[in-house]
C-alpha cells in the first residue's frame, strides 16, 4: 500500500475545502464527557456520517416493542416506492385485524378497525405511524405480503440487508413475542435507513395527529412538540417486558442526529433522556463535508488507459462529525491499495482509503473512489506506458 499525505487546507467563507482528513472517535476519545442516561441501553448517532457520538449497552439484545413499527413502516415505504401498492388502494379489513375481536390486540394501541371496513393504504399507514395501531399493522401486512408471516419474512430480509445483525422480528406490530429482539445500535441504523431510503414515508412521522372515524389521536412522540429541538420523528414503544423505548431524530442546520433510548423506567424518563442526548450532541459536535459529493479529492496518474490522469474522491461518503471548533485542525491523507493505478478503472471503484486526522490521530476513514471511468488505452499507448512505468519505477517521477 502506498500512502500520501497532504497538508490541511483550511475552510474559508465561500471557499471549497481542497484536501483531507479525519477518522472520528467516540465522545470519550475526544475528551467530551457523554451525559449520563437513565435507560437500559442507548445510543446517539450522526445521520450523515454514521458516527456514533455516545453509547451505552448499545449491543444488548432487548425487546423493541412498537419500535418494530419502524421496520413495518420501512417495508410499506419500500412497497410504495416500488409501486407494488398505492396510497389510494382500499384494503378490506379481515378478522385478524379486528381491534376488539382479536384477543392479541386487546388493551393495546389500535385504530379501531372492524372486519369488512374498507380503509385506504394512506389511512392505515398513518394509523401505524401516528396512532401506533397494531390492527393497522396487521391490515397493511396482509395487503402488502398476503399474510403476517410473509410480511415478517420481508421485515427480517430487510433487516439482514441493512446490516441489523442483532435484530429478529416475530410480529408485524411489536407486541411481546418470544425470540423478538433488537439493539439500540440496530434501531439507530434502521432509523437512518428509513430517513434515507424512503423519505416520503419518513415525512409522515412528523405529523402530530391523525383523525380516523371521528376519533382524533395525537402522535405518541411528544418530542415533536419540543420548543428547544427540531424533532421530526420517529417512534415510541412500550410493553411490560420492554419498558419505555424511543427512537427520535432532530435537525439543527445541516446536522441531523438520531437517538435511541431502550428500557427506560417511565414515559417521562424516555423523553427526558432522549432530549438530553440530542441537545448534548448538537452542543458539542458538528457535521462537516470536507469532500463534497462527486468532487475530486486528489488526481493520480493512470497507466495503460485512454487518459493519463484520473480524479479520486469520497463519492457520497464525505461527511464526517467533529467536535465543535475543531474544523481548523482537520487534516487528511490517502493511501492507495496498489502502488500504481492501472486501467481499466470503473467509476466508483475503490482504490484506496482516505484518512481524516485531528491532532495527529486518525478519527475517520472513507473509501477512496474513482470519479470517472478510465478505459484501456490503445496498443501503442499501452506499450509507451509500459516503458514509462519502468523508467518511473527505476528513476522516480522523472518520466511520468
């Protein structure tokens, strides 16, 4: 592997950052004390960079309760995105989604559906997200996949694709079920995917109330009414076994954070601790994008191609999270996986690593990617490059 270092180019108002560096660490590594959180497990993640700013027992497998509905919402959002279902579809409610007739639903949060009702996908979707309706989850699962069992297969399939390695779903709604579990880390990743992959679905999570059959129910996420934070989602979850859970997301300028609190002892505690985490994150950290999407970070010599030089960058992965006020100390270097770049090269091909550094310590890494395709050059060009490469290897860059 070949490493190259570039000096830090400072940000100036209106100027683009030209070059590199920083692998992010957790709060403790930056000497920023994380707040104490009164919950069984918790995590705070930067949405853009994916950086975990603070965590506690984030990989402990716990009952997600109605946080399960985040995945239900994700699956429905993907079905809508793929035009497999439409918001205007009318769903005939079956007996299994009967709010007062299905024993499993008694005493739980419901939309008050009855067998034979005809309800639109749009209303059922809001019933899931805003009212946390367990009956609505069943009705949508039947409509999307034909049965709850098939829908659960979709949920677990998406969980695997999203890298939720410590999550298994057994129900479409999150009521207590043996073998159903997730973690604070997996829930943060799921929330990140919901925002990124199905933004129109996520937009419903900020709606504060929903009225169905003349029954108005407020969104159970009380942080939507916060006057100190711009919270726009996501979901509460509560069962006797799980305690009080909450996944929340908020924005401040260009920064978005995702917090997860699992197993709080009371409803008030889960909201207070979530607000504490989000407030702390915005106060002490900032999200920056030193390498803009599709921007060239550095240009490098290419051998045997139809061009002699190619731009390299970070693709869509240029955002990083820094302690506030540390941007001026940001530096970067890059390492090529091979000593030389040789054609053909595909756009997006990973050819090395970008190291971002603060105070001499790597705090974040990103793949170094080819920004444009380089095809193989002609016969005589390749012969010329073969000779030049040999001289280059023998005498340095004199003949490059």
